[in-house]
């Protein structure tokens, strides 16, 4: 029996077991994937004893994505550049870790908007936390020409721009008018309106008419931000597909087969979020 899990604190909200156990069943793999609640003071012990626990690896979620980096023997270049991890796996008994959030975001855009080209285009990313860093890294790897990075706390946007260089331009959230006319991919990575009551005020009327609008949040499936974008006529991409696509690499590292993200899986998780969901 091959065993993996997701760790976080708290962890009972995680939908990752639904995703991985669906793939285990579908592919006929004798394995299991469960939730493990790991408080911050137990994180080091857990990550340095994965083989003792009988685990081949784990996903890492809030609040451990950044601190977990300290307890991993080898970080790949994505993890080093973003300073955050979500996937841990074993190689010759040693821990390795990566971040698959950026890949999950980009693959979801291509899943929902086939034919979209990252190369040579301009994105605006709202928010300068962990998911923002992972997405910026991935967009640059895929050839995005320029990324405007808007955040409430300017210093955080400046720090990220400092890591990625001149292709990333930091600006205040109040200054979106300047970059919107040339933005053809707009991404919300803030938790405004999700983790708190604050709703982002976004000048959609200034946004390039051919732009795609995406959110990394997925509860509710159509977030207040996506609702505003739809009302202004923009095609939207929800964050649920990112959650599904970011899980693919972890599954293949642990269980040895690359699973597929399907509409059936999407519908199953969407109904777990909103029982009345209709595809
Ligand atoms: N779909 C997926 O697979 C996936 C993957 C990863 C994360 N997520 C979701 O993405 C969201 C962000 O995650 P994260 O790890 O990047 O979070 P994070 O590191 O805590 O960053 C949160 C960002 O939101 C901004 N923010 C919070 N409240 C705000 C407000 N009222 N007005 C304006 N900006 C506000 C923060 O701005 P300041 O810097 O000014 O504080 C910060 O830039 C979470 O809800 C998470 O669940 C989804």
C-alpha cells in the first residue's frame, strides 16, 4: 500500500483527499491519501520522519507552505525561487520538495481557454503572497513578456519584483488604470472578499477587451471578483481547476502514474463546494 497525505493546521477543509482518492480508484492503484493535522510545533518532526510514518510524501498547505522549506533536504528551483512548497516526496530516502501551484494555474488556463498563448503577453497579478510568487514564476517560465504586480502592501510587491527582475513591475492596488489597457490576463491571488469582508474595487472598464480574468480562490466557485468580471463581459477561469491541476505532479511523483483532470472530477469537487452545482 503506497501512502501519501496532506498536512496543514487546520486541515479538515482540505479537498485534496477527494481528488487523490478518485485518481487512485480510477487508476486501480493500491494506495491511500489522507488528511493529517500537523501543528506548527510538530512540523519539523513530521517532515523529517516521513519514511517512519510509512509515507512516500505529502502535500503541504496553510500555514506551513513557507516554514516547511527549512525542514526539507533538497528544494528544487521552483521551491527556492518562490520560497514556498506544496509537494514533498522522497528520493533515496531523502526529502525533496517543489511548488506546483504555478504549473496548476497555467495548466488550468490552457484547460479552460485552449489556444491561449502566454508567450509575449502581459499579465496583471493582484496580490503578493505565496500563490502570487508561484504564478509569476510560472508565467515568466512560459514566456510572458511583462507582469504588473499590484498589492495593498507595496513593499511586498517590490520584494517580489526584486527577485524576478525588470519584467515584473510593482504598483499599488489603487493604480490599476495604468496597466489595464495592455493586460490580457488578469489574476486575483488576494484573499480579499474570501478570508475577510473587503471586496476589491477593480476598474474593469479600463481592462483590455480581449482579456481573460482568473481567480485562484474557489469558494465560492464564482468569487465576488469573478462575478464583477463576468458582469463586465469578460471570460473567467475559476480557481478550482488550479487545485485539480496542481495535484497532478504530486500524484505522479508518489504513485508513479500521471492522472488526468476531467470534467467528471471537476463536477465532483464543485458539488462538494456547492451541492447545487450544474456543469
Ligand atoms: N486554487 C488553488 O489551488 C490555490 C492555491 C494556493 C492558494 N489558493 C488560495 O489563494 C488565496 C491566496 O493564497 P496565498 O497563499 O497567496 O495567501 P497569502 O500569502 O496570505 O497572500 C494573501 C494576499 O492577499 C492580500 N489581501 C488580503 N486581504 C486583502 C484585502 N482586504 N485587500 C487587498 N488585499 C488583500 C494580501 O495583501 P497584503 O500583502 O497587503 O497583506 C496578500 O497579497 C487563498 O485564499 C488560498 O486559499 C488557491
